[in-house]
C-alpha cells in the first residue's frame, strides 16, 4: 500500500521538476532531448532520472527541434558549357546598364521551394529584373 504522504510529495516534486524542465527547454533554445537535459539540470540544482524526465516531457508535450540536413542544390561537376568570366572579378563600372550580375536562389515555403532569379546593375545597384518559379530551370532566368 502506497502512503498518501509519499504520493503527495512525489506530485509536488513532479510539479517543481516540470517547471525546471520547461525552463531548461527554453534555456537550451528547445534543442535538447531528455539525455542532454539530464546533463543540464544538475548544474541548476535539480536531480532527476532520465526516465522521469522523459515521462514529464511527454506529459508536457515538449519536443526538441530537429535540424534538417542541408540539401545540395548545385551540381558543380557537370558536363554543360560554362560561360567565360568577362569581368575577371572587376566589379566596377562608371556607366549604368554596362555590367549586370545575375543569381538564382530558393526561398523555403510551407508548400516547398520557390526559386527566385534576379539581375542587378552593378553601377546603380538597382534590381533590373526578377522572376520566380516553382522549378529551378532556365525559364525564370530568361524571364527576369
């Protein structure tokens, strides 16, 4: 038979531990799982077992943020022709509309990636043209 005082004391300890877990979760920028929280808590005067921390995190609905692996979007070892470097790293000009630079990048959205192509005049620093597309093809570059 479990003593009522023991059960009540355990509930009070769990309530205090829940607050400590929430504080540790915020302190670690929500990136630590139960094992790393177990290592962090003693530095703040809290001693609890791994499975107790897991149980309380589950009860509180706390999950650590997962880092997504970076997906490479550029293939530099291709057999396609490469344009000559006409500027030779000299990005200076005194007249507008003489030198433009272009680039294409992606913007992550909830529905997938959105690709943005743009052209910029080096002299004025103004964006000359831009276009967006759901796929990274030459069409948005030509439209821009």
